[in-house]
C-alpha cells in the first residue's frame, strides 16, 4: 500500500514546463500551478491555490474533498469552461488554450434537451464538433449500445429514469471519443442501487475503452472502488493536499472492495484526512 505525501506541486520537469512533446511515459494530462480566485461583493474566495496534477494515460483518478474545495472549478478549468488566473494545462504534451475538443465533460445535472430524442441527445457533442448526421447517429448508436440504451434511441428523454438519463450523459461524452473524460459527481443525484449499478458500468466501460477518466465525487467508497489514485483536496484556500495510490487488485467487485482490509484502511485514512486529522497508512 502506498501513498504520496507530496502532491505534484513540487514535481520535476514536465511537458508543461518544457512545452515539448516528449517520451511515451509522459502524462496525458498535466495541470501546473493552477490558481483561481473568485471575487464577489461579499467576499474573496481562493478556489484553487497552486494546484498541480499529472494524469497518466488510461488512468482513473478521482478528486475528493469537502464541499467548496475547488473540485468543480478545477474540472471546469481543465476543460476550458472556466479561465484560470494563473497556471498551465497540457494534453498529450501540448499546452491548451480555451475549450478542448479532445476532452468531454459529464455534468452532475445532465440536462438533456427535452425536444430531442435520446439518440439526438447522445449525438450533441458530435454535432458541436461538426460531424455529419449519418456519422454522428452511427457513433451515438454505438455508445447507446454500450450503456444499454439502444432500444430507447428514439424515445424522448422524459420517458427515462434518472439513472437512464445519466447513462445518456455518459454516452454523449463517450461518443466524441475523448482522450480524457471529465466527470463531475455524475452519480450524485441517484439512489444507492442505481448508483452502484452505474459505478460498475463505468468501471467496465473504462476497462474496455481505456479512456483516461478524471472523476469528482464526495463518496469515498465510490472513489476507492473506481480509482487508481485519489487526489485529496482541502478548502480555504482550495488545494490539493495529497494523492493516495489505490493499489487494490482489478477487476474489482463492489463486495471485494468493501471487504478488502486495505480498502477499509484507505477509507478511514481518507476520512480522517478530509476531517483535518493526520491519519497513517502503512
Ligand atoms: N462563479 C463563482 N463565483 C463566485 N464564487 C465561486 C464561483 N464558482 C465557485 N465559487 C466558489 O469557489 C469555491 C470552490 O467552488 P467549487 O464549486 O469548485 O467547489 P467544489 O469542491 O466543487 O464543491 P462541491 O463539492 O460542493 O461541488 C467555493 O467557495 C465556491 O463558492
Ligand atoms: Mg462541485
């Protein structure tokens, strides 16, 4: 069992540093010294204070921390939906500016377009990227099959349950074949049973497709079940304080993970860390 007490803030030379697309071992996604302060009439909030993170190709990494520690802000900045005050980001060694077409974002609140069919909703990201109708419908159908919703392709979204709508959101993101999939509490509004089913589905999709995933969650068990690594955040100012390697065997089943002695230790360590305690992990 291992953990990294130094976040990547103090790491060595990176593609972001050099701007050079280098070796095959380079991270697929790099964030360096990201800073963001929100100033409102009432207060000034340091949402991100020099956050750095390197994500390996094919990795499943979760961002976990108390409300207000900057997880969504970081994800939005990674995608280009929000502009940072300072800091750099790079995809595959190439510095990014603006919204990246090579990443896809799954929101907590999926907001499917009610006047469009499930298929047309799943094809939205492709449409935005200028893919022609025939190709986008083919690719949307392919991902709907992956998430078990092919038979609902022509249905309007309001006929779907919350879990099914969330699956459409995942399909919409996967349809663009992103290099990195960003997911912000995608299962946060679902009941426990649906949530567990979708956790297993996303783990299977991830294993099958090899897509790099950056996943935000409040749920420590969800993070342990899904992740290769878990980045722990603290608020005021929002900062990355530690990265935990979840070196549990794969494939994982929910039962195995819950019962695994290391998982129990991870859980108590992470909870203690998030409550501000120090905790130890051997
Ligand atoms: N547009 C904004 N204007 C002002 N303050 C903002 C804005 N967006 C975020 N903040 C503040 O920045 C801090 C970080 O917010 P953020 O949404 O990133 O946190 P979070 O970790 O995602 O929280 P949660 O777990 O509740 O989703 C919070 O204090 C929040 O109030
Ligand atoms: Mg959030």
